[in-house]
C-alpha cells in the first residue's frame, strides 16, 4: 500500500507505464534499440539508488549487444525492493529481427538449478520429507537397482546439490532416445564412470527425478511464481540456437538437448524467466523470505554452497563483491548474483547462443565487468 492508502501498482503495470511512449517496431536497420525502465518503491530513499547502480553497469552491455550478443536484459534489485532494469538489442535475429522487451522470456538454462531445483529440495528437507544427508535412494529406491553396491546408491542430496559426486559434467543422453520415461530409466540404471568431483548436470538430473518421485508429478506441473515458467508463450521468448539436431531455430522450447529429450523440464535445465521474475526471486533471497533456503549461503566447499557457486578468485561475478556473494550462470548466456553483505543482486539475461553457440561472444568477460561495476556503484 502507498502512504496515502492506495495500493501500489504491480510490477507489470509499473513497467507498462514506464514504456508508455516506447516504439516497439522492429529495427529495420538491424541495429539494437536500447531502453531502460526504473521501478522504485514509493517510500524510502538511498544515497545510492538502483538507478545509479544500473547506470554504472549499462555501457558494457550496450557494447556487447552492438558487437556480438543479440540481446540482453540487465536488472538490479536491492534488499529494500528498489529495482532498475535495462534491456537492449534483439530477442531474435532469425528468421526476422524482433527487439528485446521488458517482458521478454529468456531460456534460463542452468539457472533452473538454483531458481527451481535447489529451492524445491530444500523445502522438502524443511518439511521433513528427506534429509540433506539421506541417500538419493530415499526418494529413488530403484536407482541402480540391479547392483546394490553401486556408488550411485550412496550419493546424498547434499553431495548432488554441492557437486561433490563422481558423476561427469555432462553426457549426450538425448542420443539414447527421446521417450522421457525410458530415458529416465536409462539414467537411473546406467553404470556411470567414476571420476573427480566436477560441476555436473547429472547431479541435478537425479535431483529433478527425486523431486518428481516425492511430489508425484512431473516438474513442468509444479506451481511457479510469476515471471518463471517451464512452458512460456514462444512468441514472447528470446530465440536461442538454430539447432542442427531439431532442424529449427529454438524459441520457447528448451535449448538444452538432454532437458528437451526428458520432456522439456528437468532438474538441470528447462526453466524460462523474465528479468522481473528473476529479480523477484533474488529479492526474496536478499530479504530471507523463506527460512528453508538459508542453506544456500553456507559453503559446502571452497567455492560451492547448496546449489550455488560462492565467490572465489576468477569466478563469474567479478572480484569487487563481498565474500558473502553467491551466483550462478546458464549456458544460454544468463546469470544471477546476490551480494548479501551489500544488499544488492543483479541479473544479466542474454541469448548469446543465438543463432549459434559456435562463436565467441565475450560473455565471460562481460559478466565479470558488469559484476564489478554493479558492486563498485553499490558501495
């Protein structure tokens, strides 16, 4: 409510008002349009505003859009709920150019791990359905059921969340078939090669199957907050790759081949989101809105918390952030970082794989530059 007793307009309405005069026509020249929306609370002011922070970090994004990345949305939110958003470039180049808008949906790729799968597991822990140190077989009793001594049967939820298993980073599971039920069975019975602990999609594919078993329904049927979806309107989405396997430009269907073969929603990928939807999730974490998720701030190893990456030398969030910062990236060009000490979070959503992943876009350097500029401005 406002100080006068009138209800504040919702985010979507405030965004529409911010763009009342914006021309959404396609850019005939192919050059990107750049526009910015500011959403601030009606009460409370800070010496440094979200607008100030955003303004300090916009230039590298604009440069990247002009050079190599089709389109981007950059958003900043503070612990008090003040936010600012900037979008630039094209939601798709092929088959015809369309601009990024404030309500464009991006394929979040591995942000699925931290915005859906990790919270779902931690809430199941809070409900007493499982414990972090329970083995996965507490939810998936048929995991490697033909070998009771298989190492996969000893893997715990904590180990999978913190990427402390012997499982590989990724496998082309989609090449074994596209029937989701059969592919899940194959994943559960496969003899996985043992190796050193690495960041692994397979860890989260297992966790996704565990959630389905415990909830009794597919991941795509789980309720989600506004701005996050497993099944967005394709016409509202940023395009990703011209997929040689599927033979088309992907728009509104998951880019990750394994997630697609598993039915479109999996524990490691499949989630789509708008910039406001991602910032809403970040703001809730900044405000400690859900006590069940407190574990995401506790380091499980030098650079991992439960689900998230913790600040360390050379990481994606830049080096200006505090030691109380967590973050995660997605292959399609997405990322979210939360600095709890400074009370600020920022998200950079791009479609850098459009129309192909097989080119250098400078996304790694862009993420670090944006992170450093955001945090420097927020101090």
